[in-house]
């Protein structure tokens, strides 16, 4: 059963299952590729319904990290880890134990934040291993990667708008954001600065109400109704697989451009997206800002200028992807994977 999944979700170099019952630590590290450099990718903590669900998630996410790093031009491989646990109950001891497992891999895998883990958690991991990024700024780290992910999402949205709507400004465009978490809130602020009209949603009402209190011009939409919102850009910034044949029927947008990983339920869904003349910005390209920031941190000397230059370049990468996709009649994700694969093969 385990090997069936491993075969199905890509040719990973190494998959490590770890368990430390004394601190309730149970999880998986998946190293997909170290061809371009150490496998860097965040640690997701989630109360997965089953071990199979956790395994499939880490396999897909780690493969995505390889493509993400390669498409963004980073000298870095792809990996990811998942911890099967409810983040509400996390403890410093759990992260220190996790750090010891990471350390045993001698730098083949470097971790960072993801859903359910924070900058503070990285500090505890650092007590057991140097192979951790996204550390607090006071410890010389780059801090929370979310604002950088939001920046690359903004840059990518501009590339999509330039390609599809033939305009260089986002002013007055309607954007619907699904998920007002770490990334969603930063993205919403940046979009308001650009003069966009925003509709926002989250499963936790408190999050949208808090944002509206500071920015009364935004429209709150119930999280089950966000797919029906008339908009120029639909921006998934919550969890994966939200774009599927059912939700696609409801979308009233020209562009899908958001930060969430694995937005499409299956690759076939992108065929329907193209049939509907919606422009889709491949998730692993547009949301690379966070990984760019932790990559620069992992090299030892953090340079904000380098991070900004690399994030700005996502505009050109996406414009190239959209042009090839249109010219060759291929899905944008396939074009992005071709670009990433080419870089990896050149290094082999
Ligand atoms: P987060 O957990 O802080 O935020 C996610 C938000 O989505 C939460 O507020 C949650 O309540 C909400 N949500 C969940 N299901 C929803 C639904 N059905 N409808 C509306 N809202 C819903 O996570 P984050 O760090 O903001 O990341 C968001 C997404 O971006 C994730 O898919 C993550 O993997 C991806 N991503 C994040 C980063 C980063 O730097 N944080 C980097 C790359 C990719």
C-alpha cells in the first residue's frame, strides 16, 4: 500500500517515517530531489484523518517543491515534511524531537514553516539542528515567509492581468480571496494598496471581521459562496484541491491566481479551465516568494535585495509560461513543469 502511493506520486529520493511517542510526534519527511541543491520545504502540521492522507500530501507537496525551486531558478531541491497532529496542542518538546530527526539526514532536508507551524516553532527545531530556515529575525533569520509569498502572488497576478486583460495596473479590478490566513491577509493589504476591490472569505468569521474592521471597504462573502462571486481574479489562499469541475462551473472570473499549494484536484481540471478561457497561474510558480526568502536565508547571508530581485523575476517567468501555453496549446502547469524539468536535467 505504502509503495503503491510512493510510485504514484513521483520518483522520490528518500522518504522517512518518524515517531517519538513520548512527545506525540508522528510524521513523514519526503525528499523528492536534491539535484539542484538540498531539499528545502516547509513542515505542515495537520490532524490528518489517516496516515494514507498524510503520506499522499507529503509526496505531492515535496514534488511540487522541486518544481517550485527549479522554476524560480533556485539552486535548491524539493522536500516537505508533515506532522500528524492538531496544531492547537503543539509543544516545544515535539519540535525539538522533530529537529533531531531532521538532523539525522545531515542536511539533505532543510525545513521551514507551513500550515500549522510558525516562526516560533522553527526556533525550537533550531535547538536540535542547523537545518531549519524561517527563523525569527532576532536570531538572524528571515522571519515569517508569508509576506514574501503574498508579494510573489501579487507579482504573478500582475503578470496574469497583463497577459489576459492587457493592462498593466490592478486598479479597480475585482479580486475574490479564499482564505484570510497568513498569506491571504498580506495579499489583501497589497491589493488594496493597488486600488483593487476585494471580496474576502474564511471559514473562521473572526478573521474576515478583523480585517474588515481595519479596511471597511472590503466585502465579506460566506466561505461557501466565494466561488459564485463575480470577479476578475479568483485567488485561492486556503487549502488545496479547491478548483475542481464542480467549483469551476460556479467561478465567474477571467483569472485564477492565488497562493495555495495544489489548487487543482487533478491535472485534468486544467483542461476545463482552458476550455472556459480562464487563465490559470500555476500555483508552484506564483507562490514561490516564501521559498525564495528561506532559500536566501539558507545560504547564510540574508539579503533583502536578492529576495526582492528574485520575486520580481516571477513576473517574467509567468509571462513566458503564459505565452508558450497559448502558442503551443498546452496547459500552463505542463509548460511550467517542462521549464523546471529542463533545468534539473541540465544539472544531471
Ligand atoms: P494559514 O493556515 O495561515 O491560512 C489558511 C486560511 O484559510 C485560514 O485562515 C483558514 O481558516 C482558511 N480556510 C481553510 N479552508 C477554507 C475554506 N474552505 N474557505 C475559506 N477559508 C478557508 O495558511 P497560509 O500560510 O496563509 O497558507 C495558505 C496557503 O498558501 C496554503 O495552501 C499554503 O500551503 C500555501 N502557501 C503558503 C506559503 C507561506 O509562506 N505561508 C508559501 C507557499 C504556499
